[in-house]
C-alpha cells in the first residue's frame, strides 16, 4: 500500500460507511468514533484505525460496553447541541 492511502479524509471515510460527513463531525464532537488527527486544519483518519474500528463494531454481545456502528448511527441529530462558552 502506498503512503497516499494510509490516511483518509473525512469524506472518504463517510463514503466508505455510507454516512454523512456531518455524522463523523458529530461523533468527533461527542468523543465517539475512530481516532483521528488534524493536519493543517484538516481531519484525517488512519486506515489502520478505520479497520480496527470496523472490526470492533462487527458485533456486540450483552457483556460488551463497546458502541457498535449502529449505536453510533442511532445518535439523533437533535442530540447534537454544541455548547457555546
């Protein structure tokens, strides 16, 4: 794999999962979702962290406290109310 594809922009991750970029933004604000970094003010996700997040989200048993992809998708837009200081 080339270095070019080791870090994915927000839009590519959203497309990969069939969700909106806004959902990823909300997850970041809530401290959910995969780890990310900002480079030059732009959000990037490592392919490794995306794959790990997908693997952890594959299933959830009753003893698990991990959020699944579906749990994250169930977070409603109105639940996202940024706090203004």
